[in-house]
C-alpha cells in the first residue's frame, strides 16, 4: 500500500523546531517558529489566562460536545473584538463568527468553503507569505498565485506592484491579505495604502481573506484591528481568520476563529449552514478548553484589562529586542541593519540568504527559516549578544 510513498520534506517552520529540539548544543537559540518567549527565554503563561484557569477549575464542568460552530459566548465575544462592539457588521447580523482550531484551522475552513463555492477558485498570496498559506490553499484544491509585496532592493513594500497585480486579477479571485504584522516581512501597508488596496479589490470584484494572527503585536488591539473595519466600511463581503495562539500565549490550545461578513443577515444564515457542514466533515466540532479560557478573559472587565496590559508588555519587549539586536549587530560592525527596528510583529525579515541561514543553524545553532526570517520575540538579554555575533559571523 505505501511502497510508492515518497518522504515529504520537513515543514519549513515547524520542522526547524524538530531540528532545534534534537540539537544538544547549550548555546542553541530557536528563532524559527513564531512563538513569544519572555525575558528569561520561557513561554509565558499569562496572568489573565492563569486567573481564568483558576476560575474554570473552581467550577469544573462536564465536557459535552460544543455546537458545530463553537461556543456561542466565545463566538460573540470574538466577533465584538474583531469588528468592534457597535460595528454595523455585528449589529446587522450579517457577520458569522465560528470557533476554529487556531488561525490555521480558520484558514482551512475558509479555504474549503471557498472551494465549495467555486471549484475553479484561485487565490493570490503575497510574495513572500507565510509558508503554510500556499500549502494550505493548494491542499484545499485552490490554485495559488502571487501578488508582489516585498521589494528587497528598497527594503519595503512594492505598493505599485501589488496594486498592479491585484488590478490584473480576474473577478472572483481570492486575495489573501495580512491584516497586521505581515508574516514574514514585518512590513505593513499604511492606512492610505490600505484604502488603495480596498478600492482595487472592490472595483475588481475580488474576494478578500484577511489573516489576522497577530492582532495587538504591531500597535494596540484597536489600531491593528482598524484594517478589518476599513473592509466593513467599504461594504465588502469578506473572510477574516483570527488566532489567539500568540496574543493569549495559548499555542497548544488551538484557539482561533473564522468570521465571514455577508451582504445581509439572511445570507449570513445560509452561509453559516454551509460552513457548519465544512466543520462537521473536518473535525465535527471544536474543543472546549481554550475557547473557555479566552471567553472567560474577554467577558470579565478586570481580566480583560490585565490581558490587554500583558499583550502591550509583550509588544513592548519585542520592540526593545529589535533595538537590542540592532545595537548588538552595530557592536559587531554590522551597521546597515537598522531596518530591524522599523519592522513590526514577531518577525524580522533579515535579508540573509538561505546559505547564511543554514550556516547560522549549523555553525552557531541559531535557528531561523531558510527565507531569512527570524523571530525577534524569542530574543532576550541573555541571548541577543550571542545571536548578534552569530549573524555578524555569517554575513
Ligand atoms: C509562524 O509563522 O511561525 C507561526 O505562525 C507558527 C506556524 O504555525 O507556522
């Protein structure tokens, strides 16, 4: 049965963690996967999450099946967080939000539903994009193309190229957009550039799919979420995937959501009925614990305020680490890496070549993706000097 099965390559991101775990060198640093670590190099358990855990544990509940589309209170709270309490997208009843297995799970449910809607569907992703976008949409049977995004020559976004590629796309083409903290480059469109993108998307009849895995990591939750509201204000129907892996440090709980903004409440009901079939035929219904934690925090004013503060502290620490890396590189004579402090989110797109990244890994035990992406959220005062020296050595 399996004689013709060939060995698949390791995952470009999670495969690095496997290699890192097998590395016995005490100096090793994992800047591969997008995971925030605190100043001591540990994965944090947020105080807001700990308090929610304690509340849930004080009144343990039986674990029945959740509805196919997830816990209703969670879905409602997430919808309010993503779109804003009084948003017309919420009050009109034209938006559905379903609990999903992290941001990836939300993307996959969205992709499967899009394939159901249009068997000839095509999606455009940015060059470059998160490695899994291409694989995920391809596996969902959707042809993947690209629009220009990052221009290495000027270390920034090629907005004209992006707009030209979107203008050239056929009506009905899905456009995967990163709502904030573009992964892997760390370069986001300005509000005015978003307006231009929205105008082109609208004029061309394109189908926007916003991936928002890092809300609160560039600026505040509201500021990072402003892009979603722009799409609502433009009167567009669109998809939005949300992840709480990073913002709640709940990676292993697989807690996220998929929202779909429809034309009206009746359409939303019909869409939900079809999306539920996609969920039911994939994993039946989502798990309880992660969503219960997030919902406990979101609904309680004190816990929510605590979480917002903790998220701000993670964001600020990442910014400090960007400065520390720039300074560390300068101390090693590398003076043209100031761009690291301009990028936002968890990643820096370092410009290092694949060969340099391999050298960094093999000779210095510092892990980043072959594309040159490094997770600055995993730097700390104890490893930033070592990492700076290692990068300087391979340059
Ligand atoms: C990343 O880009 O490193 C994260 O989104 C984790 C993942 O699943 O790839």
